[in-house]
C-alpha cells in the first residue's frame, strides 16, 4: 500500500478499458418499486477524535464568536415523508469514488409553484453484485423524485409533505450518480435536469406532464465515459439559450485503483494526487435541443483540473458570464469570458487560484455572493480538515484577496472537511449567512472501532452574519439539527414551504437525506422575486440575471438568479431579500443576462413577485 494517499501514482495502461467495463455494469438500468428505504432520524453518537473526523466542538472554535439562540432550523425529513438512503456502493476496496457523492436538486418539476426534490443515488461497485442486479434493481437503488404536496393548516401555516413519484415520472433507471443541476435548456417553461455520473451523464427533459424523457443521445451529449461532478447551466455566449459546463474530476477506474494506507494504519482512501486530473467539458446550446462540445475551441480543455465545484457568473463585472472552478488539491481556475466563445484562466493573476499563503488546497464547495453590499461577487470555498475554508473578497472587477483569518473563519473551519455550502440569510436580517455540511475523507479510527460503515462523520456548521456593511460571523452552537454527525456532501437551498425563508437539504454519503426547515426567517419581513424571461408565450427563469434591492439609508442587497454553486447540488433560483423589521421594499433593479436594466418599485413585502422582462422601468446601463 502507498504510505501517502496524496502521492501521484503512475497511470498504467488499460485505464479506458477498465472504466468502460465498469460503465457497462453501472449505466442506465430499470428500477422496480418493491422495497422501502431505511432512514435514521436520531443524532449520531458523539465520538472522540484523533483523526480527520469529529473535532472537540467548543475547544476548536476560538476565533469566531459563539452564539447560542433558539435553533433556527428543525430536522423534518422523516416527519414529512422524505425517506431516502444513499448507497455509495462500497464493498471493502475503499475506492475514492465511493466517498465523493451525492448531491440533490430543489426545483419545481410540476409547475405548481412549490419546490420538489430530486435525490441522486449511487450503485454497488462490486462487479458480482452489480451484474446480478442490472436487469431489475430495486427502487432504492434509483435516483428519486419527491413531489411537494404543500398545504396549509387551520391556522394558515404551511405544511410540507412528500410523495415519491419516481416511477410515475418515468425516472426508472439507475446510475452511479454524483450530482445534478436544474435548468430550462429549451426555454419551454419546464425545468429540466442534468445528472452527473461516474460513467455517462444524463439529460432529462421535463415533458411538462409530470414526466421526464432521457434525451442524452438526441441532444448530442453522449461522451466518453468519465467521472463528472458538479455542473452549471450558464449562457456564456448570451444568445438566450443555456449552455452547460460539466466538471470532470479524476482519471480513475477499478483497473488502476491502488490501495492506499490510512495515516493511522490499515486500508484508507486515496487522495486525488494518486490519479491524474481530468479536463472539464463545455457544451454550447445550439438550439433545437442540440448541444455541441466546445471544450477545445473555448480553451476550457486546455488545462486539466480535479474539478469538484463550479459557478457560472459575471465575476469581473463586464456583463459576460465567467466560470469559477474549484479544483481538488490543485489551483482553482477562473475562466474569464473573452466575448468571442473563448475563455482565459486568470485565477492566479486575480488572486483566487490559491490561498493567501500561496498554497493550493482541497477545494470542494463554492459560494458566489455579495457579502460586502458592494455589488461584486465574493467567493467562499470549502476545504479539507487542517486547511480551513477560504473567503476571497472581491476588490473590484474580479480581483480577490484572501481575508479568511480577518473574519475568524480559519480556526473555526479547520477541524472539518467541508463540502456543500451556501449563502443564506436564514433570519432575514439582510446579511448573508454561511452554512457548511461536513464529512471526512480519511478514516476516523474511533468511528471505525464503533463499527460505523463509513467512519467519516462530522457535524454541520452555521455562521450567523451579524455585520452591517461588512461581514462578521458568529458560529451558531447548541443547535440539535446541526449536531447530526454524518458524512455530509451535497447541500441545496430553497424555500420549500413558501414562507419567505431559506430551508436546507443535506445529502449524506451512505446515509439519509436531511431536510432542515427554517423556523427563524418568518419572524422578520422579506421580499421574494422570481426573475422571468420569455417570448412567444413561454416563460422561464432568467438564469444569470442579477437583482439589487436599493433602500434609503440601507446597504444595498445583490442576489443572483442561479441554481449552481455549493457541491453537486442545485438550489432554488428564486431570490429572497431579508428586510429585517422594516416593511420598506425600496426599488428592485434587475440586470438581465443581455445587460438590459429595469427597475420595479412599490412591491409589497412578505410575498413573492414575478418580475417579467420588459415590464419594468427601463434604465441606462
């Protein structure tokens, strides 16, 4: 065994063959609904740590102010009927593949105005088990779709309940899934899904009648088998059609798997440097339901990277969407749009390729949000235990500086390995807070002695932003719903009960999905907007648009209409502005993806508004 799981291994011949063999076993098989899924609904037992897993909770948090308040969320998965157990396919070999997924999507699949849930499933990696079950695997081994049956009780309070509609929706197949991204690729008003996998990804077209159709081949998206992770729908050429960026991780297959020794002895998981990084892919939407691979001509394929996270956004403020890619154990990529179909990686010269000490880190999840009320996109990246997360402040026009230590986020995140993350204003005070779901990547000996199947469990973190014009974070402590110790990976964010605050869906590796419903946001006022584009009778979310709330004597609030970011997951594209104790909604200024600017005023608070392009007051850019 390799003593160091992070040492590059020489890739032997036969990689493509080994991968292709496994793909035949893993790809696209039918599912039958004949078993239920187990789920755990109690916090996991606290275990001691001397490895990468559970830190000593209070002792490890010296530089961020601890904050104890009534818990702003409650865990509600089992109580609302969201019963799902992820399977990572482990069978004793400790493949790196098995510890990296899964993600999920919050999206309105049936067009009824509330968010539904898509959960990504894995598959057995044991060739004998997989081969015996490919003809008719159980529903528990398929991706799952849960319909939101949102109602109100006698007092008018929202009541969330879930119905598994996987089979009815035509999602009767399974893959070794990793993540998912939601978006309307054909602008027909029905949200589609792109599922990333180890093997062949899938484009699932929403037919508009509560079913989906796999059109991967028809759309021109069949590709050489690979290991895809996060993805982003982004209209990089501003032609009104969503293009697709797909992160590729490592050149790995069972044929080139090498056993790696845990730092504490015994069999462990290899790190990314044991394998060669892949080259991510960019597909241009050519219209008519067809995509063209422009990875080479756009220059995206010019640099390999172990890509895990991606955000498509206008980073440098020139009106064109760029691509920020989080690479594991390698410098990040910041692909600046050159306006001619090509990109140039400027991460190093713009200050976000490595941390402030000049080190490349294990970059996983991404937040792209305006924390300083300056109309610029700041970046927050989750990392491995001992590295800490990194906060990059945008100094203007897409130039960044690492201010993690200034914000006290270094010591508080260092004991954890972070994956899914999001900027949510959980208490609607107008300041963006930070949520991180954590889970290790190296075996915790104490958990292994407990007999835990995946001994990588950690708790989640929630940072309350109490700053006014600049961020100041307090770590929320003593909150039961954050103390579940599981192997957190994906995190999706959205208003599942339409009460005006952000809820959280956590995807755990080899564990249950966790639904955290927000109890704090509705105690303050809010303004919700859905940014809508469309023509010829079709309306769809204006992905890439940016809304700014402007009020007298208040910091401006800027939010993106997007589903990407976090890790392997897809979030609510609607925008919520927290108003605090004020009912003043001021002016909402929207910059559409084609750079047109419009404004709306006199919007009532505590409800959602549909802002349609062409119906606001036109302003100069």
